C-alpha cells in the first residue's frame, strides 16, 4: 500500500513538473509556462523572430522619447474577431479565456511584423501559427506621428484575443 | 450637466435635441453648449459645439480674464487653438474615465512644449499631471528630484488603464532599457485585467511595477518618495467616476 501511495505521489510530482516551468521550442514559437508577477500562471508563445524587430524608431526632436511622438489606433477589431471565428470553433472560443497578442509594430507603416501570444489556456499550436500569420497579413495599427521621423523602427503593442464571443 | 442646443439644431432635430445627447454621447451634428455645474449649482466648465465639433472650451474665470481662450503662449496661434480643439474633442469622446478626468473642477492649467505636442495622447497625460498637481498638497513641483518617478509612473499607469478593454496596450514600459520580455507581457496582462475589472488596482502590485519602472526607465529615474508609493490620484478618480 505504501509503495502504491508513494508511486501516486511521484506521478503527481512528475505531472506538476510537466506543467509548471514547462518549456519547448517549436519552429515558430518558444513555448513556456510562466508564473506571473501579479496574477497566476500563463502560457507564453514567443515568436522566435521577435528579436529581429527590437530597434526603436528615432525622431529628430531628441528631447522627446518615441513614446511622445507616436500614437496608435487599433481599428481592426472586427477583422480580428472575424479571423478568430474562422480559425476557432464557437465551442472553442467559449472555453478560451482572454489572452493577448503581443505585436512588434513597424513605425511608420503600422505593419505588424511579429506576433507572440500570452494565453491562459493551451491552444492547438498549429492554429496559433495560422492566427499569427493571419494577424501579420491582414491587421495593422494606424500610426500617428507627432514629430519628424529620423529613422524607422519598431514599437511593442498588445491587443486582447478570444473575446469576440463575449462581444456578440 | 446642462445641454443648451442652438435654435438651428433644435429645428434640425425636429425639436428632439435631447434624444441623441447624453453625459458621454454627443450627436455628430450637435450645435450649442454643454455646461457642467457642481453640487452647489456653481458653474464648473463647459464646451461650445458646432456640428459635433468642439469650437471653444468654457471655464470659470477671474474678472478681466478671457472666458474662452485659455491658451497661454507668447504667441497664441490659430493653429494651436485648432489643434487643441481637435485634441479635446478626440479626448473626451474616447471613454468614461477621460470624461471623468476632464470634468474634474479642481485641476490646474496644463503646459505643452510646442504646437506638435498638442495631441489627445499628450493631453491625457498632461491633464492627469494637472490633477496630480491639484491633488497632492503643495503641488508636484516639489517632487522634481525626489519622487519624480512616482509622479511619472502614476501618469503612465493611468494612461494605460483608462483605455477601453479592446484598445491596444501599453505605454509605460515601451522604451524601457533591457526590460525583460516576460515582464513586459505580464505588465500588459495586469493592465488588461484592470481594464476589464477582473482585478482591482492593488497597492502591492502597483509598487512592484513602480520598482521595475524606476529600474528600467532611465529618463524617469529618481529616488522614490515614500508617501507617493500608492496610486492615490488614480484611485480618487476611479472612486469619483462610475467607470469601474
């Protein structure tokens, strides 16, 4: 009996170990389960190309940061919802909690060049790859510039995903 | 709030001018004035509209002060007024907390570095600084060295949380030096949870992010001020609004 209890204990420890801190690398994403500083656990699907787009844009007015020279408008919400509904079944969307897509935005064009995800549920990784591809191809952020751009670059913006069913 | 439509707008709406105008919503054709009063019935501030666009801002003034134009510049230009009106219009139509901030009667004046910086985005932050200036006893100028980071971080968090849950995020750590990717993601998750009222703004969480902000935002680095370690002004605005 003791051996059986010990075996169950070891199995539980093994399974927990599989969940927390689990890490694996895919062709497109680095996947990792992380413990958040402020709230619970989340699964991070980090775009492996993300580091290519780290350079911030530069403006001629040096005293002001890029943040003070740029404003974003995300006007593609209905398009994003439509992509979600195409890729994921209604039943899936009902069970998925709100996640975020973390995007590197090209300044000045507003083109989304890299997409990572932070999610509260595991999601079929192939569907996420298609989702990333659709976001990069079909969505963009409107960029307003308030200063003279000296050198193009990239800034980070996130937007919520898996909320389309809640809005209906 | 008092809605005073012009006769031509009354006629245009077939005398149903009040059907399409409320505390937050304005008809795209609204022409007239919107006035706000405090609970004692005293005038606080107001707006003049023409075809849905704000043309003038009204405020309570001292004798001999111009009641409409409030741009104080060595050369107050028409283009500045036009940019300000556009920024104000965009700002107050963005959302609930923006309206709450703007209707706050105790806020002091705001300053823009130049014409280009008169935008709805900068208005948000500068208006918040003006409200901090009025809220904190002795104003915020005393925190130019010690406490600068507290004042700036509270404004950045405010700017991030007042957006709608569908709006993109975030500004506070956008240009932070060597800010770890996981923390950037977690800050966004924290902000979205507050935007959606899943969690409330907790002092302990706020203090964690304030420490990271001071470590990684070199342009705002300063020694911290202990009595500014909680977001008092944000909470005060939240409590006084019906937005959360």
